[in-house]
């Protein structure tokens, strides 16, 4: 045997012995710690709070096809390493971590394997608009400002890679449908057609630099930022706008269904798995939706009668959509109503939750560049965005449900608690699972009844219309992407069942068409949480404590629904056994 071969064999045996000597917990912890660090380097946190800690925080992510293939190889290797770790030997905490981590890696790998990066935008969210998140963080020092300017300089390269990916998608018929693209160019034009660099959204962070930066250095930073916006950012957006108008829109596919695309059935099933964390086929989801729609419709009919309205359901919906009493007159009025509702909720939180976060959220209008095609509102751990665009499409009777969902006790409270929890690996504390997060937020709309937040039959009808909206999504999403529904069919279905404005109905349907599967997460997640609460109430009887139940649900961070069920069942068993 050659000496070098013998040496390799000895080294391999030594590594094998070392692997056996390491505990399963040590191997798993080392694996996810290394992968998370690598993941942060890959994506840079350009649109979140962690960007400053990224070693390459002066550049945008590499999204080219070669980088995507390299990521797939890396994640496939991570999955192989996970297979080699004996899960039965993991600690109880790490078994939970594994139940969160493995699906996360599987979804990341599957998205690249199916080349989802070739469709990097939808009618709701776009890579070019997401760069705006960079402008919402203050620049803490000169180094942060220089890193930010470095990102601005990198925009042309980033857009070129995204454009190449989109061209590859167009070539194989993998694109956003043509039917939902009209008018979407306005979100690019708003960046491309600014009159001067100082008018650009990207200049905003330079306007309020900290006083710790000397005045002459502040001046240089502002000058360099203006140069980057003028010479790099604005031309890049102008070039992207031309591509979008002249090439992408004319060549976009004329079909709607995700299943109509190359590998479409596999792609849609993967989207369902990622967003719902459940192994359900489209037909089963469609039937769940139909049953929920029928149940909620009966409630809405009863509430309509409570209002004293004389007429049929269609006439009632038209009355709600057109009567001025239900609409704010100014953006400020809408924002103040949202704030008033949020404060009413704030007074009740202690009665329903044992653990409350230290963090607080603010309320802001949706930025003008994205408002025309955004939802009525959206929430995060720190901000509740209220859409003040087109006030006649923002009914006040829906505002209590929207506020409960997007702020507290919905997304803001859940997100703040997740950020403040200690002891969880970052892949749990800094990741979001849609079925859990959206399911919780929709559950909070219903919890608002017990909290006394709905003050009239109209507001209760608004809550019901929001629940109907999410139930109808199950029918519409699967109808479009599996059953071949038309856009008109989907619009008519949603408009006839929910008291959403026509503008909201159309923007929502376009969202479902261009973002397969995501809309399924809300209702399926809420159904599971309602089911788990009912089970706990039945099993525990007088031992059931609603505050403790809520704390247990929220203590998990963001987890797949099967794991949440497992954890709540464990909590029920513990409460049963307690004196």
C-alpha cells in the first residue's frame, strides 16, 4: 500500500473515531452554527437588523446562477450531515431544534432546486422595493455609512444578476403571469425618475447622521452617497425599468396556474409545504376552504341582520363599500383610528398574556412607492404599517381586525417576544414560519371578541369578513393554481363573499396569482391554534388557564404546526399531572 494512501486511511479512521466520540448534540450544534454563519455571509442581512454584523455588509447578496448552485450543494451537504446524526440521541431541546431546522434547510434547498430564484418578485413584494428596507435604519457611525454607500454602489451588479435570472425564467416559461403585471412598473419608476439624488429614498439615512461623526466627514459621506445614487442607483433602476417594460411584460407567460409552469406541480406542492408546514394536497385544502366559507357565511348573514339592514347580502356589501360613514377623510384620521384601537388593545393585554415584551411598535403609513399594490396593512416586531393610499378602499369597520392582526397581540407582540427570548439558536429566533406567524395573527382577530375590541355589529362584520377573506384564500389559491380558475373567477368569488373594497379584492387576487401557496398559511395555521385551544380546554377543564396557554404558544418562537401541536400536547399532559 502506498504511504500516502495509508495516511489518508488513517486520517479517515481518526475522523470517524472523532465523530463517534462527539455527542449527537455537539455534532448538531456545530453543524447549524457553521451553516448559520455561512448563511449570514451569503445573504448579508441587507434588509434586516443584522446587516452590520455581516462581514460583507458593504455589498448586496450574490444572486447569480453560479452562487445559487453553490448554495444548493452546500445545503444538500448539510442535509447529508443531518442524516448521519442519530436524532434519538439528541437532547429534548435539540430534538425540537432539529424539527425546526431540517424543514428550513429542505425548503431553502428545494427553492433553488426548482429555480425559484428565476422569479424574484411577485405583485406584492419585489427585490427592487425590498432594497428600501435599507433606508429605514439609522446609520450609527461613519463605518455604517460607508458600508451603506458600498451597497448603493453595488446595485447595478445586483440588478444585472436578477435580470439574468428573470431572462432564464422567461425562456423556460417560469415567470410572473402577464395578467398581474399592468402598473407594477410604477414601483421601479418611483426610484428611477427622481429629480435629484437628494430626493431619492436612498438619501434619507444621510440626512440625519449622528453628531459623533465630524461635520467635514458628514459632508464627504453625503457627497459620496449623492454620487452613488446619481451614477449607480438611478441608472440601474432606469435600466431595470426598460427591461421590465420592453422585455419582461411582453414575454411573461399567459397562464395563471403554478402547475402550468415547468415542474409546476412539484413547485406548487413545495410552496404548500413551505408555507403551511403540512403535507396536504391542493384538493384537500380546497375542500377545507369550502367548508370554512360556508360556516363563516352563515355568521355573516346573522350579523347583517343585527345591523338592521333591509336588503340582501349583495346589497349589504355594496352599502358597506360605498357609504361615506365607513371611511376616513384623511390619512391622518386613518392612522389615528388605528392608534386608538391599538391603545384599547394595550389596556387588555395583561388579562390574556402572562409574559409581555419590553419592546414597543410604532405606526407608520405604507411608503408611497409600494402602497398602490400593498395590502391594507402589515406588521412586524417594530412597525405596524397602515396603508393610507386610496382611502375609499380602506373601510374603518375592518380596522379593529387589521390592527389586532398586524400589531398586538398579533405580529408585533409575537415578533417582539421572539426577539427577546433567550436560549434559542438564531435559526429559530431570527426566522419566520408563515403558518405559525400568520395563523397566530388571524387567531388574534378572533381573540379580539373576548378582549371587547369590536364595538358594533359593523366592526364584528369586519372581523368576519377578514376571516372569510382568509378562508376564501384556500379556495382561490388552489382554484387558480390547481383547478385552472381564471382571474375574473377568483375576483368574483372573493368580492361576493367578503366586504373588501374592489381595489383590495383585485390586489389580493393578483397577490395569490403571483405568490402561490403563501395565502394558504393564514387559515390553516389559525385552524390548528383554535383546535389546540379547544383540546386544552376540554382536557384540562378547570385547570385550563388562557394566559398560560397563550404564553406556551408564543414561547415556541416560530415553529412548524406539527411541532406546535406536539408541544401543546406536552403542556396539556404537564398541567393534568400538576397538583
